[in-house]
C-alpha cells in the first residue's frame, strides 16, 4: 500500500516536472504491480522412528502410507505456481558424542489434506500449485541405514525451500 502511494507521488512529480520544462512534452508511464504474498511453511508433526530392533539395518518411513511421516502445510497465494526444493541427503548427528547417520529424504504432497492420495515429489525442479485456498500439504519420510550406527540418539534438520515461479 505504501509502495503504491510513493509510486503515485513519484509519477505526479515526474509529470509536473516534464510539463514545466516544455509544454509540448508528454509522458505516458504504465505501471503494473503484482503483489506477492509470502509463503508460510508450518510443521504440524515431526517425523518419528521410534525404537529400533536388534539387527535392524534400515528404517524406512513411507511419506504416502506411514503415520510416522512428518507433516507440513504450506500457505501461499491461491492458485499460484511454485517450486519446491530440498536437500535429498542429510546427516543426522549423534547427540551423545561422535557418530552420524546418513538419511535420504522422500517427500509426498497433495493439494488436498489426504496423505494416502499424495504423490511423491521427485528431487527435481517441478512446478507445483497452491489450491484455491492457498494451501499445499507435504509429508516427509525417507530411509536411514543403521548398519554401522552407534547406539544413541540422533538429530538433524530438514530444510524445504519454496519459491513462487
């Protein structure tokens, strides 16, 4: 709103200056404003693994079918296209000391709040679209190999970047 007010003032002053210098000079300036709403990403549920069993080498959380998948909601401009980007592989660090696990993320998403009908989001620049309410639902899962893991608790961050197109 303030930006539009200053633009109007600038055009008024520019027009007055041009006319004051030479009455035969006219200027037409077309202005187009596209107000972009910010995107808000809210984590509803974090991904959980629970306790592992002796001899278990791999944990897999399916983002489409597993209730342990993380759940996020993105809010943006209704009907707007956007791109979603994330790091495919991340390290989870052992809290109690040395050690880490490699985690490979997998995302699924949907324009309706239904995990079972969500589609996998491949790690690529794919155009997605907010629904008519400006909402997009995202589930986070993935796979971690425990073969050489030390006992303990591990933690790590997961970052999703969403940009309008």
